[in-house]
């Protein structure tokens, strides 16, 4: 079953902000402000910056309990993560809660510009 988690974000992050945050968490980003890929031992994916400033991406991840596949969108005012395949051993409610907590932390780093 697929599901989407949405949270408010003040503004869309820049590529340099994403690169700095990725570095803090051991994520490699190869690309620029148009498109690229990212990788971590537990997840990988690709992203594109749309002409309107939105960031769209796809990701896959491996966990002891199984694999996860999804997409994300960061747009003015909102961040969304949609899971299309989740580990069968992790209930969707727990996964949804974990993603929401992660989005809260992530979105707090990008308040509206003054």
C-alpha cells in the first residue's frame, strides 16, 4: 500500500544547503542545481530541480526488514514523501510516523526567508 506524508516547509533548500546537510549525514551528492544523484550505504536516488524551483526525487533504500521505494517533492510551503513500497516487517503506521519525524527535523532547517 502506498502513502504520502506531508509537512510544512518555509522554503525550498538550495543545492549548497542540501550538500552541506548531506555531508553531515554521510550522504554523497553528485550533481548540481539542475539534477544529480545521491547515495548512502542504506539509500540512494536521484533528484531534479524544476524550473519553478521545486525539487523532485526518487529513492530506494535497504533495511534489515526489507526494501523501501519512494519519491519526494520539496516545493514552496510543503515537503512530501510518498512511499510506494515499504518493508513488509515494518507496519505502515510506524514508517509513516518515522518519516513525519524526519520531515519535521528537515523542514525546520529551512524557515521562510525574512
